[in-house]
């Protein structure tokens, strides 16, 4: 008994699904249907052409993006070069200033020492006073007072 309702349900379902097919196919394939299909085919071809045009446009846009990417890479490289040059110039300037200052101080010391030696014979004078202090107590006391003895 259970199988009878199942069979009945299957038959009714098939009938219901096949009913709309008979309604639409009642007149058969007409000239109007053919024209509609041809029009649809033409429209589909036009749509395909438009899609091809859109694809070409996207390819052009992709090429433009690639050009822009290359240009940005060139600008980035250029900025790195400028930064490197600036860093090198700064380092060279600081190095030159340090070297120049050291050289000038060394030269100034040498000139001061030679000028002192030229102007007076201070060293010889101190040696002479030390020799004199051996015999004269006043001179010895004064030299001790100024830490020259």
C-alpha cells in the first residue's frame, strides 16, 4: 500500500512538470521565434564585441599602471641616490673640519713654542737664577716662592 501513493506522487509530479512544456510548445517554432533568436544572436555578438573592447581597455590600463610603477621605482632610486650624495657630502665636510682644526691647533702650538723661544731666553734665565740661588739665599727664597726651584 505504501508503494501506491509513491507511484502516484511520481506520476503527478512528472505530469505537472511536463504540463508547462506543452503550453509553450503548443504553437511550435514560428517565424517570430526565429527572428527573436537571430536578434538575440546579434545582441550577444555585440555584447561579446563590447566585452572584447573592455578587455582591451583593461589591458591598456594595466600597461599604464606598469608604466607608473616603473616611474615610481625610478623616482625612489633617484631619491636614494640624492640621500646617499647628501650623506657623503656631510661626512666629508665634518671630516675636513675635524682634520683642519687638528692641523691648525698643531701648527699654532709649534708657532707659539718657537715664538717663545725666539723672544726671550726664559729657560736660560731660570737656569742662571738657579745657579745664583746656590750662593744667594734671597734669590733662592724668591725662586721657591714662585715654584721655580
